[in-house]
C-alpha cells in the first residue's frame, strides 16, 4: 500500500527566547491599510527567524503607559544591519494598530522570541496560501523566499485591492482576492488543486479558519499533515493565536 505520509519533512526547531529592546528606525506604508515598521538596536544583532510564519511577542506601551503584548510575524530581518521589519494591519482598531499609526523614528518597543519555527520545505509541488489581513505579512514573506519554479496559489481576503501587494518573487504566482468568508469558501471549493504533493497554509479569524480547515480535509481531501491552519485572531480577544491541528 502506498504511504500517505508526506515525503518532505516538516522541521520544528526551538529558539532561545530573549527580550530585545528595539528602536524604530523607519516607517513605510504598504498598500492602503498596512505599515511596515523597521526596528534596530544592539540587542537585535543576533535575532533569528527561520520560518515565514514565526511569531514574536511585540511588547509596547499604549497611550496610558500600560505595557501590552501582541503576536506578530517577523516580516524581514536584515542580517547586515541587524534590523527587523514588522508589518501592522491598520484596517481594524486596536492598541497595536494605534501604536503603529503613531510610530516614528526613535519610538521604543521590546521584541521577544520567536519561541520556535516550523520550517516548511520550499520544494513541494505546489503551495496554497490563504489569509485575511492578519496573515498577509506572512504570505508576503513566503512568496519572497520561495525559489524560482515554485508554483504558488494565493487567496487574499481583503477589502482593498491595493493591500494584496506581494512584492518581488521568483516563484510562479497566481492570486485571487475575495471580499468575505462566503466568497473564500466558494473559491476554495471551485479550486482545482494541482497534481503532486502540495502544502496549504492559511491564517485568519478563528471561525473562518475552522470552517476552511474542515472544507480542505472533507471536500478537497487535503492530508492534515500537509496543512497548517492558524487562527490569528477572534472577535473581542486580544493577543490571540491558535494553531488548528486537531
């Protein structure tokens, strides 16, 4: 009997967690509702992020001086300059989004982690990447890191077309934009997955990601071992993150 186990090994690695004081060096708009904030500082010199969906704890003070923590994707780390870039989604109100709107060169914060990395091989026959605004920074990083010849399908659930910008990539990319969860589910149902072994990565709101995962397993027959579906947020909850693996 043919094995159903994935032929490409997903590697999990752990990192030493450090609290790294960081200073804003630059703030750059990305699309209409995102802003890229670049941090530097001596403590950032040996920062490590091995996977596109790593999470750091972004520790900052709100307008009342209260220290808060939120999960964010390390969008890009420049080893030469020791600078880390994080993208903030400004399409929703929140303490972190408010911080990012006001951030300027010299603003202080603390970066902790990442705790670990799940390294997904780049040589799958195809890649399906799905996200709302919360997961777009991870998708942008992934497509930039994939090699020439990689086949990538991106489905973005965004309200504004300018926010779907992906940047430079050597991969072969097809991209669709949907406006809401119903359109997302319909698009995935209609999608003809390529032959071969592919990996599905998705991130977004908890209830949407739960339904999407059920759809991928039950209707698209995607092996659970070849998916990573994560809830990056849920309504009314702060600092929420859950991997849907059961």
